[in-house]
């Protein structure tokens, strides 16, 4: 029994955590005979990191790896051919396939031979990203007649007419759409998508929940704090340069306070680091903050190594608190039972922590300051035992509900 997974970005360990949770849930739902085929943006590099996963190119050929070859007019022509192929697949599939290169045709055959196609979870259907390529992957899967699903997503809002039309087609053509939060549910409803297709569940990475049992909070050792930082360009009320400078000052101020007032050991550790083929590396951002603003402060380390999702979860489990900009740094910390102070750069983080009853710990990246972040960090540390107990109580339910979409997919496939 074959299932195709679309739109994977496994070089990002946060997205790899979603993929790991999705794979585990599908195998539990479908049984040992399940064969998964994962269409990834960079299948060659992803296979090097996760050799047990069968990665392959998607509809756009070699994905991001092809961008090194396709340039200018060639890339534009390639996109037009894929767009035309998607439009023809439902009416003249044989002709539509001729518009694809060999890898695209092989991918399309895998979709046709699968019992289900699942576009992986994440946050790629939002307007500050260009998402037509990912939408075409879903529409092409729908055109094969195989039940197609959108796994747990944060998406929208969609304000541009073209995007609204495109996403209405994508969502309405899915057998089920799984969303991570109520705001995404409302954004889907605004497109006229039937409620019976829409379901809200926790992020797939919560399937990886396994609270650490180490000696956290031991008074005989220094306080350990992890910090996840990232580049960000989409500030709402300031320029990119202004926003990043403010963000760096806030992070540096909070870290300086932790070291000087609480004698903490601080490690910068994030989900996007140590992968040469990925477009960004959070450890470079961390290194710049430390070099420019914290070079005089002892007890600070920038971790630059790549880790798999479970390795990251276990690493975050060794800390007393994580200050997390990357949402999956926050989720993997929670999976390890570690309290989190999140910096929200998109609504998904606020929605997640409000839903967990921890919204008071969230600081918004557009309003971030050293004072506001330090205040939230101090609150979390003062209430660490209470927070840790709350996290441990809610994790089993989060893990169970995060796995439920896979079982719903199995029921839909069995009935089709």
C-alpha cells in the first residue's frame, strides 16, 4: 500500500519533525505494509540526512536543487509548463504528462499508484511566501483522482484575489484539510470551504512527545537556558533592518540579564542549523548576536551542529527553559517537557500557546524588547515547576490528537 507525501522540506529540522510525526502516525494507522514516498524540495541532500526515508523529486523536477541549473527564462518556461500540465491533467492527462520532464512524470506516476496523497504539515500557504508551486503539487495530486489531504497547517489570511481563487481550489479539492489553529480554520472558511472538510488538530510533531527525566532544576548546577533565533524579513510595523536590530537587542538583553542576575549558562540552539544545502542557518544569526552584543559576557555558547528532530527534542530536554523563535524549537522543547518562552513571528505561535493556556509567555517579534522578554523569562523561571507539571499533564492528549488525522485518512481511503 503506497502513500505519497508532498511538499516536504526535510532540510529544516522543524519540517523534518512534522514529517517524522506524520510518518509515525501513518504507519500506526495503515499498518506494516505501508510504503511511503516523500517528494522533497532537496531530495538528494535530505537522503543524506535521513537515509531511511525514500525521498524523491516532486512535480517540479529536482525542486530547489534544480534552481542551481534553471535560470531566468528557462526557469520561467519550466514553471509555465508545470502550470499548464496541472490544468490538462484532469481533461487530457496523457498530453499533460508530456509537458513534464522525466522526474516529473515519475512523480506523477507515484501519485497515481498511491492510495492517498498528503501534502505535509507546516506554514507554506501564507502570502508572504510564494506558494503557487506547492499549490500545483496538491492540484496535480487531486487530478489523478487519488484522495488528497492537507496535513496539519497554519494558513492564510488570503487577501489577494488570485491567491483566494487558487487556495479555494486547493482546499475544496481535498478529501480533508487538517489545521493547527482556529485562525487558520476561519481563514479556510472565508474561502467558502465546507466545514465538513476542515478539522483542527495539534501539530504533527507532538507525536514525538517524550518528556525528559533528567535532573532539571538541580540547585547544585547552574541554570541552563537554550535560545532559538532566526532571520526574519516580514515585520508588520518596521523595516526589515529596524526589526532585526530590535530583535537582536532584545535577545541580547535577555541573555545578558540571565547570565548576570541568574548566573545562567546559555546555549544558542535552533532547528535550522548545520545543513550546508539549506538556504539559512540560525547559528549564523546567533553567532552575529553573540559577536556583536555579547562578546563580553561569559557562559554563552553557539551550538552549530545539525541534529535530527528526536536529537533536538532530547537536547532541549537538558535545559531548564527554552527561549524559542522557531515554532518547532518550541514544540520539540514542549515534547521534552521543557518550559518555553516563545517569540511569535507569525500568528501560529500565539495560537499554539493560547490553546495550551500559556499565552501569557508569548512575546511578539514586532513589539519585542529586552525588558518585555526578560520579564516573561523571569516569570517562566519563577513558575518552572508549575509549568513543567502542566506540560507533562497535557502532552499525552496532544500526542494522541496529533496522530488522529492519519487515522481519519485511513478511514476515508478505506471507504473510497
